[in-house]
């Protein structure tokens, strides 16, 4: 049953993100889930030959603490699929060494933080549409973005990952809005799939 498979997939992703493992062990576990789980974004026909995702080498220069400045506003992003238009409230603006990024709160039942990023590596090694640092609805919390209390966050861009649509055209994904596009190259995280 697809709903139970998806629930199992999201639980596996959350366990992986919350586990106390190194970046290398995390990547190996992610490859395992992507290559074997029926809800993986990797096309089913490619899973038997799947040998792993590609990544930039670990980069200690992309691990930062940053201030989150209060900000208002909202944005609607059309997913182009059955989810339709998804509304996001701006939770704040994060001042990073790479540029300012809006941190979004998904305005739906249960909510969740969403931090999409499009940097200068996108289209030049990294997926052209942009990558995500966190999407708590999908269980990807605890690694890329961690709250430190108050208005500070710990960001580790080594955990940037591709949205599902980067692997298969069957998937439709919200991509970074213009204010989450930075001119700096963040040479970290996941590279293009093909």
C-alpha cells in the first residue's frame, strides 16, 4: 500500500537525519535508502544499477552559525502538480556568509520549516533548479539546519540535497524563489544525479 510505504520512507529519512553518525555514514545510509526503498525518487528501472549519489567533498568552510532576523511576508509556490499552490510564511531571514536566505514556514496542517537554496553551483555541477537544506515536512531536520536557541541557527551546507524532481520528471517540487538565490558558489552537498 503506497500510503504505508511513504510513511515508512519518511520515518527512515527522519531516523537517518536524527542519527548520531558522520557525514560519510549519513551519505552511505542515504544511498542505501535511495537505492532500495520503493518510495525513492530514483526511477524504479534504475534502482538495480544505482551505485550511489554524487557529492561535493566534505567542506568545513560551509558550516556556520547565523542570525535569523525577523521578517514578515508570504509567498505562494505552484508545484505544478496535485499539491497545487503551496503557501509559505516567511519565518525569518538568515544572514549567511553566502548571502541572505529566507527561511519559510509551510502554511498547512502541521507546518514545517523549508529552506531552499539556489547558488552559483546550480547548473554547474549541482542541480540547476536549486537544492534544499531542510524541509521538515519530509523529515530532513537535525543536520542542515539546527536551532541554537534565541535567534541563532547552525547551518551545515554539506547537507544540501536535491529535490525529488532532480531524479525523475514524475516528481514536481517547489524550487527556490528569487530571494533564496545567491550569487556565491556553495561547493557542498549533493551534485546532479546524472
